[in-house]
C-alpha cells in the first residue's frame, strides 16, 4: 500500500484512451490523493482469467492493482496512523473525501498500456456550466484495508 499525490495516478493507469478519460474525470471531481493497493484480488477479473487467460500459453498474473481516489491531501504516514489508531473523526473525514476506485488489470494492450477493469467513481456534480444533469444512484460498500467506505 502506498499513498501518492494524484498526478502519480496517470503513470499507473497508463495512457490508453480509457485511462486518459479516467484521469481527467477524477481530476474534474477534485481528486488530490491516490491510495494504491498493489496486491488486489478482483473477483470480476478472476472470472475472466478462469474463462480465458488461464488457457493461454503466456498466463498473466491473477493479481490486479486498485487505485482509490480521495479529495483530501494526506501522506502514507497519515494513512498508516488512521489504520492503526482507528480515530473516528479521521475515518469519517476519509470517507467523506472518498471519490471511488479503479481496478488496473495486469494485461497490456498493443501499446503496452494496462487494461482498465471495474471502475466505481463519484458522478459529476449535477449542475455544471448551467446544464442540469440527472444521475441514477446506487450505494456500493468498499473496504480499504478494513476501513469501510461507501461510494454513490
């Protein structure tokens, strides 16, 4: 687990059209910090792996990366303190600044960019530049090292 300033996310996401869109989108919703789970087991990817990749000659890893985006700025040390101390106020502030996550698969496209997997991100604000947007919402629970988070 590492905590980085938001700009580091582009290097991990890669530079495919999808990755550039996600980077711009998360920037637009005010992402400032990214927490990277380097050793994440994604159930959706495992289904794909078992149906297709497990039968190929050059089998990729079953381990993915998951990037969590936050609007608040904090460091690796701050985050580790939150994990150890379980301070309710700090955890509440962390949950309020949570913007969602992106799974990065260990499979590369023809340009050597990683493929993007399951993505759950906070939607744009409903009133942008005098355009009103209406979104359908569903609440999803997310666990980050045992910290319960929620994304709508």
